């Protein structure tokens, strides 16, 4: 066993307490090697993997691949949780709660019966994100389930009758992806966020009616029994074959409140829409018992709102780990001696600067953020999850924009990445003379990105066009300073690529002393140049008419007009003017396009918001004219800004891109340079 640094004593003691309670024994083992993976074919649910013999093998992520015996059992561990703590000393987690970059919840993993939404789960982009979370060094990813009731089926009385088929397919996809990437999961089964459609309800039920009808399982015994037998038990049966992937089952997140508006049921921690502690604890205990009856060795937790003052109450609940969330501007965790806890505990969400983020530099917030992990380790926590990888944590997510836009990575993202790797190496007693570079996911373009290293002076970049059998040097002397973005991430443009090539990279780092470290290859992908599908996205040749056209822009109770007053590029742009121009309520100007079904697309556009822009929206709609995704309320700013919307087409081969002027009576703004491209 590796000798543990002294400051880890509290962590191991907490973990050991749980192991003793569950009858487990810990021993340290070295990690297995991370195999190189590829993305080729993922857009059709197939993933091509580059194995150790450089032969291609195709895996379908949508097909269950449950195991009867798990690797941790062969190594003498009782569960993945025990193995991870023994090997890494701490759960270095990353929250990945929204799968789509515009932050849409309630339809990510499954269809939503309550709100009438179809799932927008995106295989390709999800894999890219999970790949990069692993590349950054994190040893667990948190994924939320049942957001706003997605994936659940209900009867007419609001009782749960089962799981949505789309949800079941997608959760298996996620687990198979994480198995390929060797990235453990913490599934949060009951996150906050009741189905509410932004407070408007559905087409048939208002917000309060939805609360009272579909969330009875928090306080009604018969509804709770139906929920456990028809949702939680089938979910546990699916997860049962993936215990080598699922480390923790987090029963709840911040949903002690917003459960019912019936005052006779009382409330717990959150105002008039809460339920009693007796009801809530019974709900947690039933969920825990149901899961344990299917997966006896599973590790359960709870992560709830209420702060440290209420943490002791979770001692009464039959879960293995107590969790809570922590946001502050000093990077410190609460003192466990003041919480009266008798179980291991972790932080499900942490961050600094939730308010006042823009008042200080990224470097400042980077120093704050990198205090959380060491402080949690010192104080005896068994893990902590950064909130959040992409959307959901704005403005302090790891990207200033989309997670698939690597140029937008913030500098503190790499600070956290280096810190995680250092703390794991410290636990293992590993000393390295220089950092080993790590390539990010290859998306099929000419730009290659990697996490370099401190003290590196130059890099050598190599590319393989035959699935790793042979390598050719693209550039043997890349200046580290010239390659580094402001975030510290390294970027190089490979101008020797051509369409039809399936390729991957590896990179070698050198320091001034002549020492070197070579990366593992990244995934194999086919080179692809996306084409713009929009007709006249810059409005230079647009004549708007109020009739549906097969090509170009047309009015539907028009949203605005083409003008030469302003332009981002060229002479013309589109203007919305509710003061002096078209005053239609929810006026629409749109374009009908033929697309590939079940394919990922990115819509970009430029806007200059001048006055009262709160009701503007840019939308992608399916063939039934229902929203696939929407960009709401551009920020008021008299400078041109670019915005991006990423979505999946689902089963449709025709969509609409729409400019909507909303209901505001004083809205004025300009839009220009729309582009719609397949996302890679």
C-alpha cells in the first residue's frame, strides 16, 4: 500500500468508517491504463475504439452491455467507491447536469410527459464532454436524472407507472460511454427542478396543478410506493449491471422545498411549498431501501439545501454518505466538527463567486476555486464536485460559452485540472519531473487542442492516419508560448488535413533540460468541414414576403424588416423595431430548412441589442413548429455580440430557424450573419 500523506488521515478515516459499516476492507492498487478511444461512427450510435493492438472494434452505446463480474471485485474491493478512495484518496468530481449547451432541462435524458417535450439527448456532444472531463483528470462525473419529471411515465392521477423508453436507452448510452472512458458516475436521481415550464405550466395544467398532481410521492404513501416500484426499482435494475461505472447514487439534490402548496402538509426548509421532515425522510429511506434491495453493495447519498446548520438531520436517514453544497468567495468548506455528522460526507456542488463574479479577474477566482479541494481534504470530506462543467454554473462554468468551443475555456479550468492531478499523485506517492500533455477530444476539424504542462518550452505534434499504426511528424518544434491560448490550453492548426482522412494525434512536451513526456493518442475521427445551410444569413439578398418559401427568409406576421441602418458585415441586416416598425405580438420571420434527422447542429448569429430586448428570441423549431431550442433575451449592449445555439434534430428532416420579436412594445435590435452548420 502506498504511504498516505499525513493530511489525508481525516479523509481515509471517514472512508474507513463507511467501509467498516458496510463490511469492506481497503487496499491500494495502481490504476489501469486509459485506453485511447475514437469517435468515428458515434453520430449513428456506434463508437469505434482504438484498442491496445491498434485494431478497430465497433461498440453500440445504445445496446446494454451489463457485466456479471466487475473489475473492482477481481481487485478485492466491494464496490467502485471503495476502489476509488483507496487509489486516489478523494473523489474529485465534476458536475455535468445539463447535456445541452443552452441549459435546457426537463428533456435531456428522456421524453417529458408532463410538459409534452421530446428528449434532446445528444450522443456526440455528450461523449465529447465526458471525454474531456476525463482528460482533465476528474475521477467522477455527476449526472442528474428525472429533471423536471423527464423520463417518467404517469397515469391520469399523477402516479408514476414506469420509465420512458428513450430515458432507458439514453442512460445506458451514458454508462457505456463512461465505461469506455474509465470515468465513474454519480447519478443524482431526484434533482431539484419540478416540471414547471418556466413557471407557466403545460398546455393543460398550470404550475401549481403540476406540483400537486405529479409530485405526490413526496408525501402520499400510495404515490410513493408506485414511484419506488415503477421508477426507482427499474432504474436500479438497469444500473445493477454497471456497478463498475456507477460509484454513488445520490438520492436527492436541493429538493426539500417546492413540493406542494397544501398548507396542511406543513413545510420543511423552504417556505409554503415544502413538505414535512417526516414525509421527506420517509421518501429518502424508501428510495434507499428500494435501491439496496436490488444493489446491496451500492453507495447512496443525499445532497440537500439547508446549509451546515441542518446537516446533522441527515444522520437520521438511511444513506451511506451525507452531502451538501457550498458556494462562497473564500474557497473554504465548513468545519465538520460543527455539523455533528456521524457518516462520511462530501460536497455535491462547490464554487466561488456566485455573486460578484465579474468584479474580480479570472486569476483571482482561480485562486479561490483551487482552495476548495485541499480544504475539503484537510477537513475530512471524502469528495467534492465542481459546479458546473458547462451550462448551469454560469457565469462561473469552465467555459465562457459552449463546452465544445475549446477557445472559450477559462484559465481557472486548467488550474483545477493541474491541481486534481497533483493531489492524486500526492496520494499515490508519485513524483513527476514534468507534466505529461493530455489531448482533448478530436472533433474532426483542423484545430488540435491539448493541456500542456508547466515549465514546457516546446512540443512535437504527430498525426496518425492509419488508426495508430504509424505516426508522422506535423511539427517538431512548436514554441509553447506561441501555442498557448490565454486560458493556458494549447492550440495548433494542422493545415495538411484533407477530407476523407481518419486521424488522431499525439503530442510530446520538452523542457529546457531536454526532458520529455509524451501524451496518449486522442480519439480517431474523420476530417470534416461543415457547410452553412442557411440561405442569405446576412440578409444581403433578402426580400421578405408573407408566404412560406422553400428557400430563404419569409415573414409570418413579420418580426421586423431588412435595413441598411446597421450591419455586422456587408450592407444589410435584420431589424426588430417595435416602436417605429412592425408591432405584431410574437411576430415571426423564419427560414425552412432540410436537415439530417438525429443530427447535431450549431446556429450562430450576431446581434446588437439597442432597447428593451427582454422578449427577443431566436428559435429552432421542428416540423410541427414546436421548439427544439431557443436563445432568449440577448443582453442589452450597443456593441455587436455573437450568440450560439446547439441542438439535435431528433426524428425530423425539416426544421425552422425563427426570429421572434416577443411581446415587448419598445423592443429595438439588429440581427446579422446567421449560420447553421452540422456540429462536430
